[in-house]
C-alpha cells in the first residue's frame, strides 16, 4: 500500500479564520504569529490598545479592542470579526490574569477579578464561538487552562480554581457540541518564558533555579512550543481530538518526586 503523503504543516491553516483573545502579548502573541505563519487570518481581541502595535509585521492579523468580561463587547467583537474577515473556523480563549499571594490576604475583589477574566471571560468567548459555529456544523475552540488547573500550588487559590474550571469547561463543551461538528480542547502550559515570567524572576517573586530544577526537562517552556501545540490542535490533523486537556509543562504535572 502506498503511504499517504505527509501533510504540509507550513500551511496547514491556510484559508482558516482564527480569533485569539489576549493575542497581543505573551502566549497569545506567539499563537498569533504561529497561526498567521501557517496561513490563517488572525483577529486579535485584546483589552490593551498597545496590542495593535505588537501585530506590526504579522501578515493577515487584525486588531479589535475587547474586554472579555463584558458580554456586549464579546458579542460585538465576534460580529465585527465575521463581518470584516469571514466566518470563524478557530477561536482561542486565551485572555487571562495571574494571582499569586497568601489566601488569607486575598480580597474578595481580587478573587472576583481572577474569576471574571479567567473563567467568565473564557465562558463568554466559548459561548460566542459556539453560537456561531454550531449552526454551521464545524469549528475548533481552544481554551487556555494551565498545569495549575491540573495540579495545585499554594498561594494561587484563585488561579488554580479558575483554571481547573476552564479544564472542565472544555470537557463539558466538547461533549455537548461534538455531534454538531465542533471540537473543544484546553491547553495546560507550565512555566513559559514570557516577559511576564522574566519580570517576576527579576523582582525576586520567583526562583528560576528552583523552578527549573523541579521541571523534568530542566528548563522553562518556550512560547513557540505552546503555539505549536495550539496550531496542531486547531488543524485538521487533530480531527479526532476533543475534550482533552493538552499539557505542555515539561513534565511538571507528572513529577511526584521533589
């Protein structure tokens, strides 16, 4: 039997339209670059106006200002994206915030903020995507969870709880929408070498040596490695993958040995 030709992964998203929330910095920007490089037209929905400048040089990328915590803004963003670019094939609910500090000092306002963005914003984005994709009978939705939605860590109660909710949301929506032709998965990155992580290390909030010593691969994750996983899950090569929490954490969550 003649082997099937290998797919061209350099352009495996050609003709696709993707929307990425929080796509103007960090992991979101890495995914924007990767999706565009593989042929997709990418709409970046970000609350930070500076994100528009970050898209300079990315062919096929456009910007829409959006606060993912505001239902009306999310819906308007989807309406505008589809009116200006075309029906969305891929939606990545990436926008999120961190939370790190003793639980006894965590204010309810801080708790609500991390829940509003990490859980509420992801829900609104996924729901808006589903409302448009379900009638069309196709689409891919990726939700940004975290390894700290799979394993716990002290002084991150809001972050861990919100990201574990995202992981369960992905499984629930995958089951609910599979017969409509949609796939829903979650990404669960570990410590990724972003400017945000570098800043925490520089300010002494994180110990880089201790973290990499705990990580089986002995180094931080690169943003491009997460972007590659996202691009694969968004492609037709992953047509049978749905309802999964895809870890890219260097083995952190598998490591029970301290």
